[in-house]
C-alpha cells in the first residue's frame, strides 16, 4: 500500500512540473479568471495570428495591466487584469505555448 501511495505522489509531482498551465489553472479553472477558451478567442480576434497572439500574451503576463489585456472592457472590469499574478519568463513562455496548442486543438475539433 505504501508503494502505491508513493507512486501516485511521485507521478502527480512529475505531472505538475510537466504541465506549464498548472499554476494558471488555479484561477482560470476556478472561474476566478476567464476561461482559456474565451481568452484565446479574444486574443486571436485582436491579433489574428498565433505568433502575434503569443507575443501579446507573453507581454501581458510579464507585466499585466488593464490596457495590455485583449479582453473586452466588461470582462476586464469583472476579472481585473491588474491583479493577475506575475510568473518568471520561462514559465510564462511555456504556459502560453501550451495554451495556444491546447486551444488550437479545441477550435479544430469544434469545426467538424
């Protein structure tokens, strides 16, 4: 029994390190922040390419402000981007790449 618990604990630690969105999920998964789907949609509508979306998201997450957010004014008032946590650059880049990949897959699946 002890070996199983250790194995489960070890796997959960490894998965947490491999999932760059783990810290983001604390708020975006708990509706304290807008869902990823809506965030990505608004950034894609505003910036129109994945590379521009990636740059804009990294810029926002490096120093979050109301003005840098691509979200509509009503969502900004509800979720206040000025209170967004700031993470180190490597985590931000990995998380943004992961988010774009995840949401692109979701968009593709919803087209069919």
